[in-house]
């Protein structure tokens, strides 16, 4: 599509390296995600790295830089897009992680607790493993990844994660990352309409859903899995 869209060849030459970097980064992110599942790494550092490469760069940062390259944006705009896109993309993934455990199926369109059944080593889970006691850690790790985990088991793990402080820590991390993204916009001269669109995107990407999803495909698809 890039090469057949009728774009000026100079614009294509500017944008192609960004596309190539994005492709490499998301491949690395997917590999790290699989490796994390296999090795059972539950560190917050690894969870953050997976979120950054698998979701943040691919979902927000690189698409913005791709558009900036096509438009031949100035270096300060490209720098601001990275400073905005990377933390926002990670915050978006963290919101997705919270919804994967605590989300209401009527609002998210996804069965409650699916991320626990799939054994995803998310930031939320890693924070719980780090903060809970030995008994809680043993319970969480023994149930994580059990495809037969029932609603009662999901409720038990939800309670453990919340009681450990991991949910509050993740919510605060979302706020911190989103604030960082919005601050980056204030540091660069952007068109008013463009700036507002990016602010609206930040809010939409990180806010918890409040309205039931309409029939059919979800109105706001969750992050890559």
C-alpha cells in the first residue's frame, strides 16, 4: 500500500525506515511475550518491556512517527510524538490488562478473567506477585494459566490482586504515563485541531469503559494479544 499509494517517492523514502523499525519492534515484542510465558518470568521490568515493544511502539508511537515522516515534520515534532506516543501506548496496554482481569463483560465484550486463564504475565500480575505474601504468590501462580479457572477462582484471584495493592499501583501507573504523554504535547507547537485530537486519543485509550458495548464487534477494541 505504501509503495502503490501514489505518494511522492521522497515521502516514501522517509517513511519506509519507520515502517521497517516498527515491524522489527513488534516482532521482538511478540517474541518477548512468548518467551515470558514459557519461562514464567513475572517481573515488573519484563512486563513493562513486553508492553513497550509489543503494544506501545506498534500501537501509538511508530504510527505517529510514520505520519510525521510522510508529512516531513520537523525534528521537534517527531521528538514530541515519541515522548507522547511511547508512554501513552504503554498506558493503553495497562488499561487493557486491567480490563482483562477486572472488566465487566457487558462493557468490554470479553469474558471476565480471560487473561488469568491464558496465563498472561502482565504488569498487573507482576505487581501482584511482587507485593503479595508467599501464600498469595503460590495461589496466584498455581491458578494463573488454568483454562478451567471458573468464576469463583477468578473472583479469588481478583481479590488477591486488589488486596496486594497491584490494582491501585497499575491505575496510578496509567495516570503517570498518560500525564507524561500529555505533557509532551505542551512542549511543541502543534495545530490546535491536531493537538486536541491527540488529547482526545489519550483519554479514549486509557479511560475505563462506562457504557455497554453495542451488539457486534466491540466499539473500542482492546490491545493486541
